[in-house]
């Protein structure tokens, strides 16, 4: 992956721009690294890092609850106001919109350092056909293997029963599920994949260490699903990191993740209780 570094001309010398984007000499190398480290931790604390801690607490609760993991359920898209569809819709849209705020923060921080916002991560509309094609191929490969792994993990007692959606049967059900899938994909791939790898590269982490950090973080915030959810998403994280390093664009991985979630959410809504192979609570 090519790195984009902001530079400024001072006479015949070229110096790194201050991390915070203010005029003047700015902090030294150690100071810039400290700022980047703090920035990265804060972004994660406001987004998927916090989700990882929450998922760990949830997993501990599931382990210490009477009964096996497969006898418990993890609901991904549930109702916020049962019996009140318009209020429920308002909460659904608010939740989706507010979850995207950390992505806007990342775009702001990248712009302040002199990069062209999320475009530097390959999240733009410059290659729609290529992004869609690559994303569809990745989704097809991971989707079938992921479903088989989930069914095996649940059968062996390593996973909770995942309920992708439990929304009321109202007109906005499928649009909200699609929006939720897109929101998940944008937040996870922009922050845990592209942004985190860019920051770890600048902090001097080796490519292997960055791959492990990104993949384990991805697995951590899926722990609420059980051990199978953790392992499966770590493997997915490795595949996504390798693909991102090769293509230098996060766009195809956003597409792939969105397609995976759309099929999972919509497929469950259409098939739950109608086919014997799909577990339900």
C-alpha cells in the first residue's frame, strides 16, 4: 500500500508537516508519534475498540450463564420500540447515523494532516466497477465458507445462535436492514482496516504486527457471538488486510462486507423458520 505524506517546502528543504496541521515547526518525531498514538486510541475508544470491550463483557456473561452457548441467542438488529413502528424507525435511523460519526472524525483527522480525506484510503467513487467486482468476488468466497463455519461452531457449542434480525414486519424493515449492513461495512472497514493500518504503518509497526492487530481487533468485537464468531472474523480480517495491502483501496472491502451483511440480514428475514438448516432461538 502506498503511503501519502503531507510535505511543505521551506527554501530548498522539505520537512514533514506537523501532525496537527498547524503552522510552525510542530513537534519532533517522538511528539508526532505520541500524537498519532493518542489519536488512534481515541478513535478506537469512540468506535470499535469500545465495541470490543463490550463484546468481551457480553461473552463472559454468556459463559457464566447456565446452559450452553448454542442455547443462547445474539440478536444483531432488534426493535427499539416494539409496537410503535414510527418511533422504532426513528431510533433505527438515529442509531445508524450516529454510528457513522467516527468515520467522519477519521475523515476530518486525515484532512487536517494534509491528506485528501477518505480518498487517501481508497474510499471514493473513482473506480466503481472495479470496487463492485472485487467486492462481489470476496463476498462470494467468504460468505459460503463463513456460513459453514458458523453452523459447525454452533453445533459444537462454540457459538451462540446468531439472530441477524428481529425487526417487526413493517414497510421499512428491509430498507433499514440494508442501511444497517452498509453502516457496519463502512465503519468497520474504514476504521479497523484502512485507517488503523495507515496509523500503525506511520507508527513503525511491521506489516505482520499490523495485520495481527487489525484482525484480532475485528475478532474481538464479535466475541458476543461466541468463540466461533471471534475466530471466523479474525480469519476474515487476515483476508481483508492482505486484499487491502494488494489493492491499496478499501472500497472493494466495504462492498464485500456490505454484501455479506445484506445477504445475512435479508436471508434470515426471508428464511428463518422455513428451512431446517438455519438455526433459530
